[in-house]
């Protein structure tokens, strides 16, 4: 499935919820399904700067694709991490550099999150793009 297809699937999944409390509940459910990081991965190096909550993001290049793992100490943010990973993990650096992650705006996440959570979400996206650019240079 392409990044675009995954984003459309997420948009459709969220469209069944008309109320934002239900959408938050779904985010929390996604976060609860996210596998916890190994404590050795919870380092300052893997900590996302710009998040009010503590968010760790680990990237690993295998067979030309970047696999991400992540976690947060806040339940809604952990759901945001899970949502992002559904879209970006297992992609090539080129896919991550050339595709826009429009589902964030399409779902209205930035408008319905607190400003600090919204900034944290953007910081996560920025870090994912930085990993993609770095791994792309390694592959070139």
C-alpha cells in the first residue's frame, strides 16, 4: 500500500467518528496497541525536541526501507505516534521525502490538539523527514 492509500484509509477510519471525544478515544486505543520501546532506546538521542510530552523515535534502515519505532509517556501523544508510524514505517527514504503527510490536516488534528501537542506532532514529522533525508544521502 502506498503512503497515499494508508493516509486515505486513516481518514476513512476517523470519519466514522463525528465527535472529537470519540476520535481521542480511538487515538488512545491506537496508542495502547503500540508496542513499548525497549528501555535502552529511551535515550536523549531518540527524544523528540519540541514536544511537551516525552516522545522517543527510533529509526533503522533495513533493505532500503526505514522502520520506525516510537513511544510517548502521554496517552493521546502515544496514539499520535502510532498513527504516524502506520503511515511512515517501512517506507523508502524517497517515499518519505517526496510525499506530503496531509492526513494530519485532513483529520483536523492540528486544530483539535492543544498548541503544545500540535507543535510536538510537527516536531515528530520533522524528525521523520530528517531521518529520511539522512538515509537517502547514505543510499546515494
